[in-house]
């Protein structure tokens, strides 16, 4: 009887440890999902910042035009001055909105401390006596062209549903017709979301966006790919490319975070080795 009770106790302890391990793993997966969701939100915020900057520029142009007109027509100076004051108030409001947006850089004329905590501050031109911004790290050559050739070869004998659309996307990618490639890969994903072709389609679509300078959109695509296929064929390559897109946007903090995740989750891969090189370059700037 005592032996039976002892064995039951051992089984219960082992079961408790197993449950604890599962809980820890689930917590880590949830943290990873939260991290990538946050990065997607940052990319979206950056697009809003660009829109606000464009509005500020347009308002400043209108102010200059009105001020010039006021000098040429002194008779209507009062009305023009009122309009200038109104536009200047709008500009200040837009600048305040930019400063309040996560990841924003201070607009022209705004104090550097107007940006939220933890935000990297950058300016187009460094004042005299202030060191210039760090140089961009040496860019690691993308691997997608070689991967594309392999996919084209594999697709020639595939009979997967949607293979015709996929081949059209691959051919467009090979011909550097990147917008067409994105359109074909996106159509495939929508029409056949559970197809094994969905993973490479999203990977190449993200690279096509990268090649056209759509770094924000590319980040979102790479981020989504890694969330959907964390152990997939293109997960490590997607993380490396995502980090390169952050560097293109001068977002070195998120670039480092992405590279650290790559090294932690895909140690021993060529991409992890490249990530270590990139992190050294970023640290030396």
C-alpha cells in the first residue's frame, strides 16, 4: 500500500512539472506574439507620422505664400495675418500630434524633448559641432534570388492548387516586376490560405515590397510570416530581412531586437551568423 501511494505521488509530481513546462512555453509563445504585434503597430504609426509630416509641409508652404502676399499687398495685411496665425496654429497642432506618436522624431523647430520616452531622435542635418548620425551598416546580400530559383524549379513539377498563380508570381519576381509579383502572391494567399504555397508566397511578396522601398509594409509581411510559421522554411531569412528593413528606416532599436530573436530562435543557421555580424556593426556605430 505504501509503495502504491509513493508511486502515485511521483506521478503527480511529474505531471505537475509537465504542466508547468507547458505553461512556460505557452507564456513564451504569447510574449513572442505580443512583441511582433507591437512591431506591427510601430510600423503603422510610422506611416501615420509620414502623413503628418506631409501635412505640416503643405501648411508651411501656405504660410510662406500668404506672408509673401502680405508683403506685396499691404492693404489686406490684417486678413492675411489672421490666416497666417490660423495656419501656424494648425502646424503646431500637427507637430504636437507627431510628437505624441510612438516612434516619432521631433518636427522641424520642435524641441528634442517633445518626443516620447525611449524614442530615437534624429535630424536631417546635424548642427555644427555635433557628430553626424551613425553610418548604415554594411548591407548583407539577400538570399531570396537563389531561393527564388529553387522555388521556380520546384514549382515546375508541382500540382498544388493555385500553382498557376504561384508560378506567375515567381516569374514576375524573376523579371523584377515586383508590384505584379505582390499582386499574384496576395491573390494566392487569399484564394488558398491553407496551401503549402502560402508560406513562400508571403515570403517573396515581402521581399518584393522591400525591393520597391515599401519597408513598412515589408516589415508587416515578414512579421506575419514568422508569427504564422515560426519554425518554417523561411522564418530565419524573414527575420534577417525584417531587421534590414528596420535599418533602412533608421530604426536601430527594433533592428537589434529582431536580430536578437533570430539568433535565439535559429542558432546555428547562416542567417544567425549574419545577424551576429549585423549586431556588431550596429553596436560599433
